[in-house]
């Protein structure tokens, strides 16, 4: 902010915060899916319908985990090949608007 007037630079921190919160939310949802699927599987008592439903929940939790970690890994590989940097120092993980 310049003199209490928001500028486009404020958008950088807002976008960064949204990505951070979204990542935490995705991890939380995946953990809950694993917990519910595991609990349902353990309490199904051999009922084929309940076992199939629990396996479906676990399957989608694993697919979500693979997609989430795979996208992060792919971004790190691209960043390493293009910029020689990995992790939070990578320019792909930083949203910055060019300034004057």
C-alpha cells in the first residue's frame, strides 16, 4: 500500500495467501477422506456393500493425494530445469507483478 491506497502489489500477497489456504484445505480434506474411508472399512463387518463404498472413498483419497503431490513435483521439476531452483525460492511459486 502506498499512503493507505491499495495497489496491484497488494494482489500478490492476496493471491499467495489464497494458494496457501487452498493447499492446507486440500490436505485437510484428504486427511478426513482417509479417516472416514478407513473407519468405514474397519466397521463394515464384511458387508460387501459397505466394503465397496469404503474402498471407493479410499480410492478417491489416494487419487487426490497423487494429483496434489504430483502437481507439486511437476512444478518443482519444471522450476529446476528452467531456473535451477527448487522449493519456495522458485519464481513459479511466487506471484509477482512486474513493477515500474
